[in-house]
C-alpha cells in the first residue's frame, strides 16, 4: 500500500505574517489526518519560520531546489546540508520553472539528486513535457529522457539509498502548471503508469513502492478524480497551496483516498 502524499510548492510567494496564518490554519485542519503525508516546500528565507511552526506536527517541509555542491564560492546557492540543518526532509528537483527559466538541465538535476540523497533529503524529481512536445506525441520520450538522466547516474547503492529515503516522482505536464488546465485523470494515469514501468526496468519492487504524484493546476475540485487513479499517489500543488482552505481540502481528499491505492 502506498500512502498518498501532497506537496505544496509555494514558489516565490509569502511573507512572515501570511506564512504564519497559512501554516497555523494548516496545522489545525490537518491535525487529525493520519493516512497521508503532507509537505510544504517554502522559499529558503522562510525555512526557519516554517521549522519553528511545523516541528512536532504531521506536516513536513522542504526546499524548492538545492545545489549539488556541499559548500564553496557559489553565490546565491543553498547546499543540501543547509536544508537538513533547517529540518527539511524533502527537496523539489528539476521543476519545470527551474528548467525553463533558469536553464537547468537533466544533467544538473541528476547531480542535485545525487547530492540530495547523500545528505538524507527525499528528492521529488519533477518530469513533464511542454505543450509542443505533448502535441507532437513526445510525452513518453521526454519523460523517459528526464528520468533516465537521473537513474543512469545512480549506482546500485545510490538507488537503494533513494528508495530508503522514499524518493518521489512528480509528473507535471508543463502545459498544466499554473495555467488552470489539468491533465485528465486518464492522461495522468497513462503517464504515471509509464513512469512506474520505467522504474520497474531498474527494480520491480521499487517500482511498486515509489510514489508518483501529479502536479499541474490541482484543486480540491479535481483532486478526487486524480487521486482515484491507481498510479496517482497524491499531488504537487502550486497556486492552490497558498490558500489554507483549498490546500487542506486537497490534503483531506488524499487522506481519505490512500486505501484505494493498492500495489499494482
Ligand atoms: P500549479 O503549480 O498547481 O499552480 O499548477 C504546480 C507546480 O508548479 O508544482
């Protein structure tokens, strides 16, 4: 049985007082939700505040990216150790906004992935095709190339470590991120199943255990149908994660759908 996972990606939003209100509301409304896992990935300057508010709750927190190096002259960069120092257990990697706006590549995602697992962070690797790639029927080719770049650099030991840390894949079609367009549950299921099969080429047991979450305009209104799909194990939520009511509604849906997701 895979537990559902809902990850909020705040992107570059928030301030000290709005964060406090949002987190306090989430703590209150999720305190009895024990059947799924909940994470918020907040901007780095607010990790300290997030840790103070969320420690001893059932909500974990993480970074939105991490550098591949441990320390050094890398102005503006944040190391894996800095994230763990601030109590992060998760980190997003290869988000489409990082790929498109900051020119991050599959290779750099692989290096960050490796650095994250060495530091004990659970990596959430984002993969997904653009609209042009989607329309050209290239979804599987693109998703496979994004996954393979990371998987190929992982030694057997690295793969085992990533599994121990419960590595997560997030399928985020770029055309659905922040656009209000969502993949249909069937479209999401097809790609999630493809991702799982791809992992199975490396290790079938791992494939049945790994959580694959969907991202791209997830809302309370579409979460039920998405989370009902057998290979969709929760969501990566951007815009809707900034609204406590909306985000906790999505989390509660994940909480009540965990039991329907059985090992395939
Ligand atoms: P969205 O963002 O929910 O606003 O589409 C998802 C994401 O970028 O992770």
